[in-house]
C-alpha cells in the first residue's frame, strides 16, 4: 500500500507540475498550477527521477574497483574514454551531464524551500517543517556530491582558499554562479543538514525515498568523515544508529537462495546513480586483487560477484547492487556504512573495544555463521586496518571510493590508481590535482567561473 501511495504521489507530480522547474524563473501566469499546499510541495520532492535517481557517477567511473579491456574502452565515447584515463579536458558531454543533473536536484530543493518560506501561516506546521527539512537534506546531498567530485579533498589548512562549488541558495536562474571555497561549501552542507535534523519529524525511514532524521544523521556522519573530523563523524553515526540499526543477514540470503532485496531492511535512504557503460556488465570487470581480498567464508564473495568465462578467459562481474536495475547503481545510505563510520572513528579515537564490537557485528552478518570468529586485537593500528579493509569490501560500487581515497591520502596512505590501455600505463598519483574532476566546459564557458587548475 505504501508503494502504491508513493507512485500515486509521483504521478500527481508529473501531471500537475511538469513545468515546475520553471515556476520560479519568472512570475507565473494566472492559469498555471502553482504549488501552495503541503501535498503539492511533497509531490515535487517525490519526483524520484530527479531527487533519487540522478546521483553523480563520474567519480565512481574514475576509481579502480573495476577495469575495462581495450576493445570495450575503444567502443566508448571520447568523453568517457578521457574520464577513464583521468584526463583534464573533454571528459563531459554538453548538458545534460552529472553536473546539470546535480544542480537540477539542488534547484528543485531550492524551489520548494524558497516557496514554502513565503507562506507565513502553513496549515499543518509539523508536516510543513518536515517537507522543508526534506528539501534541505536534498540540497545538502547535492552540494556534497558536487564538492567531493569537482573539488580537492577537504584539508583544514587549505579549505578556506581551495575552490569549492557554486552555492545556489535560491531558485533564481539569473543569479551569477560563483565558486565558494571548500570551507564555505562544507559549512553550508553542515548547516543545511543540521537544520534538516531539527525539522524532519520522521525518525527512521518509512518510505526510503524520503529523508528521515536517521538519514540526515547518517549523511552528516559521511560528511564529517570526508573532512577527517572523526569526533563529529562518530557523534552523528551514533545518532543515526540509535534510530535505525538493522542489518541484512547474508547468511539468510545464501541459505534461502535469494538475491539482495532492493528495498531491504538495511537501507536508511535510497538513491542511485546512472551507471556509465564502464560500470555495467559485461564491460565492467572487477579488479582481481579486490576480489581475492574476500575469504571463501565471506558470503559477500558469493553475493556480490559472479565469475564469467568468455573466450577462454575468466573475469569477475559485480552483482552486489542494492538495486535491481541493470543501468543504475545504488548510492544511498545504509546501516552497514554508518556502522563502519562509527567503527573507524572509534578506532581512531582509541575506543578499541567499541570499534571491535561494531566491526564484529557487521562481520557476523557477512561471514558464514559456521566459520565466523570474532576479530580480536588490542593494537590500534590493527583494528583500524581491519575496519578500513571491511569498508573497502562492503561499500564498493557505491560512489564512495573516490571520496575515501581523497581523505585517506590526506592521512598519508599514498593510494594511487593505475590503468593500462593499448599497452600504455596511466597513473593517478596520491593527492594529484586531478582528484578534482574538471567542471564541464560548457558550464565554465557560460558562467565564467574558474576551472580547476592542473599545473
């Protein structure tokens, strides 16, 4: 019934507000339907194709959880080929692209929040606040995707001068786009999410397409983790888990012969990124070192992957998508991710017993119950290494790896990427300026904003 109700709302939005992305661009004509009620505004945010199905995928394409063979690389468009090799020009087609999709999400969130702010006496204050909280959550999520893709990794020493992203805070198309600093961008993201927490009245997800307090806390934990602010990341991860801490037990999946359910109990917020051909089967082939890092007792090796034999050559494909689509990859928030955030932060803060409790809880749901043995250590370095290893194995193909490598390299992990095409090897060195992808050239031409520098 909830699913039917959801799609009824979406259908209403499509029929009544087909032109709503334009409704604040100019004074509406009297005969146009303008959203004024909570139902109207909720319908705008329930447009899942804009708000939930268009996450940034270009950063995931740039990671090395997978590889493409020469002929598959050659079959892609020039922009995709350039992106795959970390080039700094001609890596995006003209709009629509990941940048325009991200700012379309931000624009819609701005439109809803701005118009709701103009209504001084809402009919239902609690519902009204909740919708405004949803809009702020979506806007913050859009900003965060953008800054972790098109800007340098957060560094407290340089964030005030590093180029961030345009912070469009209202739906005025005529406003000039100016790149804020990375520090200003993160402050806006945190401010939006903090306000969202106070406004959202749904504690844990009921419809996972809609934000909840648990989701806002989880996203704050991800944001602070990317900043390497481990104390705050710990606080918000803990807050999220207090509201929603259910895990999917892979033992039950394997024993019952089931695939991963799309809307499973572990999901706190559902979103997905459009998968480039590079990220889809049969082009996408999982890195063999990554695959070999899973033990035979690790049920993720069975649930996440499939071995294939083509022309006498064996390779591995990824199947562990929390989404049944073959063209989109799940990129939302889950209990497992938040548990890993808390475990990492506890380990870094020296709270080793608590970190072990978190990591062993996750592993008890991922390792065969006949083989599971709790990980035990009193060495901080060992515990942290175990947590990071499990994070790597749990969150692949989620749109998170690019952010993780940028922050870990700031910690001195010296992670580099390497690819070979037509016998030539390409490398992306740790802390390279190319970890900030180039902003699409049509955006730079239209706005006059400075492009990222790669000198």
